[in-house]
């Protein structure tokens, strides 16, 4: 039986970790699409439409995963890596 702190941590991971992960995904997607020649408005729209699907998948996975630590590492690490990659790509383009 999961403890109350375990449930709270899992909900926090799904909401806050999922939000951070999607933030990194959107940052990287917009930057990559603009780098490939897509106009910013179209890249923004495409990334935001995909963000709904990505958040849904990440949210459901965070509850289905067996290890809570792995959920935090994947969501936090993915958010940092994708945001950093988007920032570096944007810096290289300007």
C-alpha cells in the first residue's frame, strides 16, 4: 500500500515534472523547426499542438512507472537536456 507521501510525490512528478518536460520539448521543437526553415508562427503552433500529446503520455507514464526515482530523473533530466539543447541551438543560429 503506497504511503501518503508517495502519492503526493507521484502527483507532483506527473504535474510539475511533466510540465517541465513539455517546456523543454516545446523549446527544442520550436528552435529546431525554425532552424530547419519553418516560420516561427507555424513552428510554435506545431510544437504547442504536439505538447498536448506529449504531456498526456508523460502524465500517464509517471503513474504507470514502477520507480518513482526514475520518473523524477527522466522528467527532470529530459527537461534540462531539451531546454539546454534548444538554448544552444538558438545561440548557434544567432
